[in-house]
C-alpha cells in the first residue's frame, strides 16, 4: 500500500511512543474482564437530564417488581431451566 509517510519515520514515532503507551496502560488498564451490564438508551440529548440514569433505574426496578417479582419467575419467563439455577423463592 502506498502511504504518504516514510516507513522509517513511522517506525521511529512508534518506538518513541512505546514507553508512553506502557505508562498509560499501567495507569489505565482498561475495563475489567468480569461481565458488566450493557444498556443502550435511544433518545436525543434534548431529553437527557442529570437524573436520567436514576429514573431509568427506578422504572427497571418497578417493572421487575411487577412482572418478575422473584428470580424463579424471571427464570421461567426467560425460559431458563432449574438444571443450572437454584432458587429458594
């Protein structure tokens, strides 16, 4: 592939950035490998407020209480089997 920058120049820049990259990577190692919830909320910035996350959390909890009051009900709704889940409720 034809590039506008010389390969030697690119290599020297990459080498000069290695220590910086290592420093940043040690300070900011990235996201933990454990599972994390992922949520996507569609809407424009004009409807976003400082309490948007809290309000959505309240709605989510209300829906869980209304439609899946126990872990067993939620598992049944999602079609999960008791073979790998243990519930007391």
